[in-house]
């Protein structure tokens, strides 16, 4: 498999804007996932996006504290 060397400045300018934003987001996530602190940040972000409770974990936590 060939190593990806990236795009030059002009190739980036020709990208579809949505594709550029997706690649920028993915690169940021990859950069954060390299460190323990970054992984914690990503885990916290994922947790804050959740809109439905994890009922099984809540029950488990309440049993331990109760």
C-alpha cells in the first residue's frame, strides 16, 4: 500500500467544501486520539452528545451507591 503524502495547496482549494470539512474533522480527531488527555476529551465529547440515558449503567451505579 502506498503512503499517503497529502494534498498540495492547490488541490485543497479544489476540494468540495463539505469534503474538506469532513477531512479536517477526521484529522483533528486523529490528532487528539494520540494522547491520553485527547482520548479523555473525545470520550467526554461523545458522552455529552448522547441524548438517551444508558439505563443499565444507571441501575448498576444506583445499586452500588444504594
